C-alpha cells in the first residue's frame, strides 16, 4: 500500500506542436489545489530529461487524478514517486504515459544520496 502522503512528480513532455496543449494542462494544474508545485516549461533538455518538459509535484493520494488529466491530453509523461533512489524513481518505480523516451540516467543521484536538490522542501532524506 502506498502512503497517501508520499511525494510524487510528473514530468510532462512536449514538442513544439504539443506546446499549446502542454501549456493549457500546466495552467489547469496551476489552478488545482491538489498540485503542490508547477514547474516552468523547459523548452530543452534538463537533468535526465532530453526533451522539453515541465514537472508537477503532488501527493500519492492525487496520483490517479493527475494521470487521468495527462492521459486526456494525449501528451507523454513520466510519473514517479520521490524516494531516496533517483535512479529507481525514474526507471523501475516510474509509470510512463504514452511512448517512453530514453532518459540520461547518468546525471541522477546515486541511491541514498540527494546532491542538494530540494524536493518537497528538503534537501536530503
């Protein structure tokens, strides 16, 4: 059973043709009180993500609604928990919506280490 208060991310990917749909979804997430954070649209590679994307943060209890909202747009996304293992979060623990893309996992923190990147207001687990 997943802790309903466990932190989650969704990375919503888009190409130039999908950018308007991605922006509309981003605006909807920004108005949704269940969404804790909506990141800026990044029109290029960022971290392990090789294409344009933005992220949203939410709790596990809202995962189904977030997934449903993304699926309704036809956009690709990676939905994953936030644990102390970045690699597992982005691979074995992740759920893809649409066709997966190859991530650059070489930039992810090793298991048990968060190299100072704040997540849900903490910089280490």
